[in-house]
């Protein structure tokens, strides 16, 4: 069959995740195009029909749908859109109600044509699905009025039709309904859609936004995750060169392609995936971005060769491997490993730490937010070995749960970790750690795993020290004034710092150099959060809290930031490219990392909305930060919560300042109430 015309959609929000494939055969023949002999020779293909024939589920009027079967005659009749095992033959009056209430009402309309739902076995089922799953998930579908492709969900069909409208394809071009390609994956060379992010093009299969229907799941809301991972890799590439990095779950390979395309010779990228469909797509995307696949045959030399046109010199080369992620991490050592499976990454941490190089970096992305955000407590206990509850600071709690699991996996390999970055947003939790080899480093990391004491009444919290009772640890007095048990022990959690300010500054420099404007505000917020200070203080040249690092003056201006970061790198100059760190250099690096580590910021934060006073108008958040700072407390905003305040003040002190600067809602004698001020 002829290929569907390519669509060049320059969208900037794309992510890659691993999922189970389903509706992947979004291929349609053009009008008047003959069916290829290869499709006719396929054992599963059915005899082709003429291109002027449309599927019987596409009708303009109800009468046309009823005319598919003779409802005037006597006897039992079968439904033309349902198999016999789903809807048995019945009399005319019952069949008419069935056609009206099921097929005609559940439709998608386009240009006056109604695509009724079809239950016939028109779709090729995947081999890895059982009979019950296939009959339940893949039988009901719609036939596209434009290209005759079959799509299961109504919302996906609506999106599919919108893409036809964007391409200007509004006229119906019919082909035989049963003659469609298998849904496992698109044939090699078929490009359905092209999306672009950070100068990297990737081709997509249909239904890329639905994990259950595509081998390569794209989540547009994960753009910040990919950019943070890229910036952390760019910082490590400045320390050691060349850098061997691994994208353990490549899918379409967009993350590894971004590394190879922008960092060029500083990195040796390996993109791995266990799916054959993903491997084919990764290789196609390498060709799309002019990146050579290691081991692939080279193209023609040019005019001096054996014929053919001259090709451009590849930007870089990428190694593509097809194996289990645990296997490849056991076989080869890497300097940088990125783990981004579909769900939790706990099954791959032991293999990652087993063979990672000293002072390397491991980044872990966890998307199982239901268990990390205390919605599935039994899953949290099973995967992470932590006991948690839903709190106002649940996002930071999730980040510390992941770090604690990472630290335990590293300690089992006699390695310690230094947390460089921990981000928890709505859709994912990202943790970036540096690996420190040695039993002593492992012991230091293990000592930072503590239980957290949490008050169920006022939500005061404190890490439990060895030998202390839970009630003695909490700063509140709820256990003495309220009946019952008020304190809970959560964890064990990571009690150390979540950020390294020096590393975040270098990440900001990398974001500026590679024109990542979207991620720069988030990195600036992380820098302020790591130092527990406000951005206004940094702009006015407040002294930095980092030992041995200059202040971030005029941080809002990107040009000045670059100069500040370059001057901060003078004490520790990077080694020349191509040279590895020796044993003595590694020891000095560990000492320098301890000196550059940020002053331990206060653990957790308070939500301004959670502790608001009834009948009082709270001050705006920026004003409240100023009031806390004037009271002598360290204070900053947090990326975990837009209304959260990170401070070293206790909850009682926090509430006292909030009460002092809040005004009553009713301010005049007549009793009229003023409008509530905006917190932000």
C-alpha cells in the first residue's frame, strides 16, 4: 500500500516512555493507488478490495445503516457490525434497537459522515496478547473516513481526524476495511509524524500519547525532565572527556540523540532498548538527525566512489543495543547512566551501581507517583521499603524516599552517593546522584537514612535521632495536650541535603549555553532553594552560602550569570580533554566536592495555605518571605509547592509570624468584608 504523507509538526513538548503497543498501524493507501504485492502475499492479509469501497460502519443516515440487513423479513437476523459470538441472531425489532442504541449513537462524525463503532474482527491482534485481553481491548474500534485506518478509542479517532484537517485532507478516500497493515509497528522507512525538540527530530508512531497503544510513549509534560538530565550530563562532560553514557530505556532514542547531537565528541552515547520495534525506530531517527549508528554500513563515498551522491559527514555516532537494561549495565562500565523505565526503577538500581565508574553520575526518573505520593501505601512498602502517609510536604517526602532506596542500592555495592539534584513535580520524581566508591563513603551515606517523626495534628516534623523517643523529638506539644497517639514514624528516609549548589550553577551555565530557556527559571529556583535564600537577595549581591564559591550577582541576567560561573570555576580547573582522573586526583575531587557542597538546607517546607488562619487575610507570599527574613530566619521558595516556604523556623515560629502580619477579613464597623488577597 502507498504510504501516508509525512507530517512535519514542530512541537516542542515530547517525551519518551516505555509502554505496551497496540494501535500502531496508522497507515492508509492513497486514492487510486494499487495494493502492493507484498501485502497480498502476507499470510494474514485478506483479499484486497477496490479503493472506491468504504467500510460498512461509515454511513450518513440511520436508514443506510439499517439497510445493511433486511429488517422487513421474518426470522432471526445477525448484526452486520458484530460477530456472532458477541451478538446472537435475533428478530427485527430487537436488531433495530441494537443498531440505533449501540452503533448509531456511539459514533464520530466528520464532514457529514458518521463512523459508527465496529465490533468485527477487522484489526490484526498482537501475538503477545491473550485471547481474553484481545477480545476485550482490541475488538471495538472505528474506521477512519479519510484513510480507513482502525482506531480503538473515540478520543484517539478525534485526534486522528484533527491531524487530517491540519494536513488539508478533508475528503474521504476509501479503501477496503479489512486490508490494513498489522498493528505491531510501522514498516521501516514509514514516517507518520515528525516532532522536534532541542533541535532533534524524532518520528512517531500513531497513538504515541497512549502507553497502552504504542511501543514508544511520548509524554509532552516530561520536557523539563529531559532538559535537567541533559544539563547534568553536560556538567559531567566538562570534568572527564570522553564520557561513556547510557540511555538504558531508549524507546525512540530522543534523549540519546540530543546528547550526541549537542555534546558531539565529548560523549560516547549508547542507546539501549529491549523492543525490536524501538530499535528500528531509533535507527531511523539516527538517520533523520544525520547521526551514524555504530556497526551500520556506511553510505556511498561520493563522486569518487562507486556512484551515488555525496552525503554529509555524520554529526556523531551512537551505539544502539537490544538487550535487557540489567544485562548491559552488568556487561559494561559507564560514566553516566540514565534510568527512566515505565514506573519504578528499583529493579535496575543494583545493576546500575555494580559497574558504574567512580565519580560517575546516575540519574533516576520514577513515574510511579501513585505509590510515591502516598496513594498506594502497600506498593510503596513493597517497592521502596518505606512507610509513609499523605502530608503537606508529600512531594519532598517522595524525593527522599527515592534517594533512600538509591543509597541502599549503592551501599550494597560498597559505594556512597552525593545527591546533586532532587526534583519532584506532578508527573515524575528525578534524582541525580554522584557515585563515591569505597566502604567509608557507603557508611557515610547509610548514616543519613533516618526515621521521620510526623505529628498527625499540626504536621510538625523532625528526623528521629538515635536513642530519642518520638514524642521528645517533635517540637510541638500535641502529644501532651491531645488524647491518643499523635506522632507517627515514617521512612526510613534520606535526611541529607537534596541539592549541590555548585553543581546547579554549572547546570544553569549549560542551560544558557544550549539555549534552554524553559528550564532556566526552574534551575534558578533550585539554586535559591539549595542556599535557602530568595532570588531578590541574590540579585542584590547577597553573600553566597557556598564555601569557596562567589556570589550569584545579577542572576536574572544570563550574560552576567555566565561570567559569574566562569569565575567560580577558577579554583578547580578541569583536566584537559581525553585524560582520566588518577587515584590522587579522584581523592582531591572528593574533597573539593565536600567543600563545594551547599550548606545543609532546612528539611521540608510549610504550605502557606495549609497553615492559613480562618477569618484572616494572609500576606502575599513574597511579602511573607520578607517578613520571615527580617525576623532572622533563613527562607526561600521551593519548587515542590508554589505556595510552600522552606525555612529553618519551627512551625510555631512560622505561625506566629503569619499571625502577626495577617489582617482580619472584616475591617470596618459596618461588617462588610474585604476581598481575600492573592497568596501569589
